């Protein structure tokens, strides 16, 4: 941990993707923290753990920066403009902090996540109003960092911790878990050793580390006992997870899923995000054997062109991926597939892009994410020749997204008239309406529903919208 006795500073965040309200605490005079989360589910999970850690210091979470005593921005570095976004948010926070200080009050500003890891001290240099910077591997030391901030220091703590952060983080209380609902994330693996040439993750999150079976089972059991029914295991390369099991053998993610399926009260299991090369036999078998392993798989392929897959260092061909999907579908025919695609990787020709379109037609996705290639400084892809024109990337992205949307709609439309179990998650916009989650993650809206959050009810799908289904409860 480095700390610097420098003049202090401060904020107002806005255009982020998710804000996390994680504390179930309701102390009238407690301090408030607003956590702004950018990026993936792993960042959502980290934000919740940071909120738990701050709850132990007397902070309750708030949904607005305006009434917060502390603002923590949990950043994502996966695509460009991440740091620009951060610095403009910090500019707004500085104004807010200045106003507060003029009124004799204060605001603590913290930056966490992958941009914090990548930029470290540079954040304090460019934005001296920031009080603390913590990396993804050091956020368990937030309480110590806060103590130093209160002593008038600025703190940068991004050095990889020797200790296991999960051993040092407080466990969420039952109330905190309940407040977050019936679905939860649980990080089982962090970091990545795959070094895809476009990706910053191996640099910002470090090499692959798997949490122990005991830690995972303990956290999963506590979540389920507090009311969680739908549990998603997370990892940057989650199916690379491995650990020594109860029987003294080395387990992979498949064995772990069989084991977690035994926890009394658990109703649904999922995992994300996986690499095609780490889908082993046991994991594929689990998809056939375990009813509670939901028939939804996010398995990115990135491109359908073997030339581009090689340049991306994906270490598999398009045909390997298509065969893999066939094997998983053979054991789980109702599997809905999701994926990630990058268009305009350096050197991608029209022909390469057509290979991607053909792979999409062959595989048929229920849902997918697609991105324009964004050169990340320090990754091998950024130094490759033949970068693709922005206008060409735009045109390819549009065509790919049109095809993926068509497939998404076709999948949802195929569900109309069918029956399914839906996990109730929250009240809908209208009186008497509830929103639930289908086995395939698509939100389901049910009118005149008296059930409680956490109930699993049987419904028939009446119609489909763009991103949701309408359904009626079956008696
Ligand atoms: N571990 C996962 C995998 O193997 O595919 C993905 C992790 S990454 C957080 C999520 C997605 O962001 C990737 O699958 C990729 O499609 C996209 N992505 C990563 N780096 C990118 C870049 N430089 N430009 C555009 N998209 C990128
Ligand atoms: Fe990044 Fe995923 Fe490749 Fe790892 S496997 S380098 S996280 S895209």
C-alpha cells in the first residue's frame, strides 16, 4: 500500500451501467456510500463485497451520490474510453466535493476496479480530489485505507496482495443478502492465463486463481440459507476453475457443480464466463445430469474465422466450437446459447467477417454480445498491422447485430405457448405485476401475481416483447 500526504480533494457520477445498493443496514446516523459499478458481473460482485466491507465500518449504501458521504467508482477497463469516462465522472465529483467543503462538509472519493489497477498513482496525479485508489485484489484493505484517508492522507493500494482477500472480507449479513434478492453471484475464480491478444484481463486481473471448495461451499450455503435460489458462479475464465475436492482428487467446474447441487434449498445454478477450450467432459455431462444447472450457456467464440481466431490466440478453430456446441446440445437439447463477438480485429477481411456470420447462422444464438475491436494499450493486438477502419467496423457490427437480434427474437418467439418455471424477482411497473426470471435468463412479466420474491411458479408464455416474455400463472 502506498500513501501520500497530499492535499485532499472530491464528485458526482452518472452514466454508468449499474449502481449497487447492498447494505441491509438501516442505522439512522450511519454514513452513506454510493457505489457506482461499471462493467461485468464480476464487478457487480466486487461492489457488493466492498459494500459489505464498508458496512462493517458503519456505512449503509445509498442509490444517489447526492446524499453520500463516500462515492466509490468501481471501474472496468475492457474497452476504450474507460479512463476518459472515469476522469469525467471524477470532474463532476470534484465540483460536488468543492461545494460540500464550502458548506463545511466532506465527501470521500474512491476509485476501485481494473482502471484503478492499471492507472494507480496516475489517478491521483490527474485527479487530486480522489482520496483512495484500490485494485481488484486489494479491496479487502478498504477499511485500513479509509482510516488513513481520515488521517488526512491519500492512499493508493494496488499491489497484489499476498494474502487471500476472500479470507479477509466480511460475510454479507442475512439482511444484506435478502435485500439483494433471490439471485446472487459468487466469484469462484479470478484472473486469466489465456492471453487472448485483444484482452487486458490477464494484465489487470493477473493470473488464474481458483477459490477453494471449502470457501465456495461455505459462501454458497450462507447465500442459500439467506434466501438465494438462483446462484451464478463467476470467473474471468470460470470453467478453468479447479481445486481439491472432498475426496482428495483434483476437481474441475463440473465436479464443483455436482457438489453445489446438493446444498439444501438451492434451486438453480449457472456459471459465466467460459472459454471453449476449458469445456471438459465432466462439465458437459453436468449439463445433461443436473436439472438445476440452467439450460443457458454463455460461451464466447469472438470470431468465426480460423485466421482471426489464430491471431486472437484463441487456440481453437470455428469448427471445434460448432462441434462443442453440438455435444452440449446432445445432452441438453433445450440449451440456449449466448456468446461474445468482436468485429474488426486487425487484419479482419470481408471474408473473415462472413465466416463469423456463417458461424452465427450455424450455431443459432438465443442472445449475444457483440463489440467493435478496441485496441487496448499493452496488449499484442494493439501492435498488429492492418487495423480496420472505424466505418467498416460500424457496418459489420450493424450486420452482425441485426442477425443476432433476429435469432434472439426467434428464440423468444419459440417459447410462446410453452410452460416454464419462473423465479419471482421483483414487483413490476404496474399494480399486481411481478417480474421473474426464466431458466434462460429472459425476464418474464406476470400480471395479477400474488407470489413472493424467491417463489418459483409455473407459467405459460402468452407473448414475447423485444427483451422479455409475458406469461400467465398456471393453477
Ligand atoms: N473470458 C471471456 C472469454 O474468454 O471470452 C471474456 C471476458 S471479457 C471481460 C468480455 C468480452 O469483452 C470478451 O468476450 C470480448 O468479446 C470483449 N472484449 C474484450 N476485449 C476487447 C477489446 N479489446 N475490444 C472489444 N471487445 C473486447
Ligand atoms: Fe480475456 Fe477471456 Fe481471453 Fe482471458 S479468455 S484473455 S478473460 S477474453
